[in-house]
């Protein structure tokens, strides 16, 4: 299992209906297979996620955030890790809003 504890991630791509950008920073914490994160930046005032990490490092998570329009947004996300040549982690994410328009999207975030 990959340990994400104390790692910081930043998005490098996102579909247009997403709110994260390269200004958003995710601060991951992990205890056992339980993952959590606080995040903010760009269009997001504050956000939190909680998830479970499987033996291959895949993450199944739920998130909630308040955007710059002071809207509470919620969703779910599945992340698949890729280990880069430099040893850093890149996460390929498939996500879905459970609020707003309930649309779906894809993003990629990388460890700083």
C-alpha cells in the first residue's frame, strides 16, 4: 500500500466543470488505510476529503468544499496512482459532483 501521509499534491489538469486548479493545494494525511486531506486555493476557499486506500494505492474518497461563490459543493472521487521516474506520485482521478449539476470529470494531481 502507498502511504500518502504528509504529502502535498497540486492539480496539473482538470475538466472544465471542476473547481480545482494549479492554485489548489491538497495536504494529505493517512493513518492505516484511512486518508484525509484539507485543501484550498484558486476557486476553493476550503475543502476536506476522506477516503480509503486499497493495497494497490487506489483511493476511494468523498469530498466537500466551499467555493469562492460561497456554495457548498460535494462529490466522490476514485484515484489511481502512478509512480513517476523521480519517485513522486501522480494521481489519475475520476470524480462526480453529488451537488450542483451532478456532472462528472477527470483530473490529474501530482505530488510536490
